[in-house]
C-alpha cells in the first residue's frame, strides 16, 4: 500500500512533494518494524533530507523521523551517528513534542544507549535516568535491552533494573493483556473486553494508587470505547474527563488528542454536536500534520448514533460534518 501511495504521490506532486517524503519515511518505519534496519535507514535518511529543507527543523515529521532513524542506527551499531543525529535536535524535540512525550523519552533513551556503547558511561546514565524519570520503560522481550550490555554490573544500572524501570515485567504483562482486550473490542466481544479493561484499571490502581493518567489512559480509552459501542455515552464521558485533565497536566499531547477525539464520540452520542465540534477542533490543533483526519476517530460512533441506535435516540441530523466524513471514507464505503 505504501509503495502504491508513494508512486501516486510522486506522479501527482513530483518527487519533491512533502507527502511523498512522508510516505518514504513511513515505508522506512515498516522495514524498521521488520528489523530490516539496513533497508529502513536509507529510506528514513532520504525522507529527512527531502523534508527538512522544505519544512524546517521544527517540523514534527522531520523530528519524529530523526528519532526513528536513531533506533535503526543503534541496531546497526552506528553509535556516533546516533549521537550526531539526536544531540543537536534534542532541545527542539523537547519543545515541539513536550517534555513527557513518547518521542522525547525515546530520544533520551536512545542517546543513553549510544553513549553507553561509545564508552561515555556517566553521560549514558544521565540520559537514561532522565528518560526513566519521564516515564520510559523497556517492556520488550529481552530480559534486558542488549544495547545496554556495556552497563551491566554497574551499581547504577542494577539500581535502575531493580526499580523495574528498564525491565518492567509487570508492565509487559499488562501490555499483553491490553492487546488481548483491544482484540476483543475489535471483534465485538464487548463483555469480555469490558471485563479485561476494568481488571487492568484495578491492577494499575492497586500498584500506583491511581488509575487516571499514564498507562491507565490507554485502559480507560478502551473501556470508554466499549461503553460507546453499548450506547453508554454519559458513563464513557465521565470516565474520560479526569484522564483528559491528567494528560493536560502531563503535557502529553498525544493522549490529549485521542481523549478529545473519543470524548467527541461521546458528545455525538449524547446529541451535543456543538461540544463535539469544539473537541474535534481542539484535537485538530494538537494533531500531527501527517495524520490530520480526526473525523475518522468519531465516525464509528457517529454512524450508529445517526441511525438512532444506542439509548433509543432518534436519528441525529449531521449537516455540518457529514461531507467531511465522506471525504475521509474510501471510495465505495
């Protein structure tokens, strides 16, 4: 699909079209997910070279591509290039994405890995500690990230590891449970999905003393979507409002954007189109430029609501955004 999109973008907009370069970056990320870093890195490098002169060094696409490229550089053992890529961009990454954003945390963590492998251990620990303090964990399959092998045996690393920050087994188990609950939601098995999301929230509350922000946001979003599918719009709204406040306090723009979009679904279900449109506008203001399609987030709730489903409501008129939904849907949908 990306190869086809790339060919179309180049044909319609030319080889220097920013959309073509964004698609090139996404193609690189596909290879990165496949762990084909030798194929991912040249594509992402080309995308950065194509985007940065046109959009500037502050563009979110440019910055997120640099963070993604740094991960491939690390896997390829190109540690000096990781440092040279991220260090000059770090202040801009913090400013554009926010201090606690995923991109910022990963940039700090990747710098820590790079410095660990280039022998600058004290600098590595400084970046790792900051990343961890901002909420980064390493929940992947390895017991410990192989990129941090040079730090093994150092008391500072052992301290971090004992805290469960670099290797959080409990977090890994919760993420697996979240994937399973999300699968049940997608398959329409709402009762099972609802039960699992509630269990996850209860577990987070027991461990953290709160089940509002952080990892709990994803669980609350999942539970809210279950309730939206059941027509329980008021309950979903009340579930998400404190999570939205926590996301704003943490300056987590990505969480805030998804919460606003889901709250818009609740508003549509409740018949409050004015509030829905206001939330959509606020979400758009936070949206990544390459993904500026918020209408798709609430369309699945808008359609049954317009048909009169859920809580016995009459069909809702939708003259102000129906055309926008049609623009977002593929031909024939």
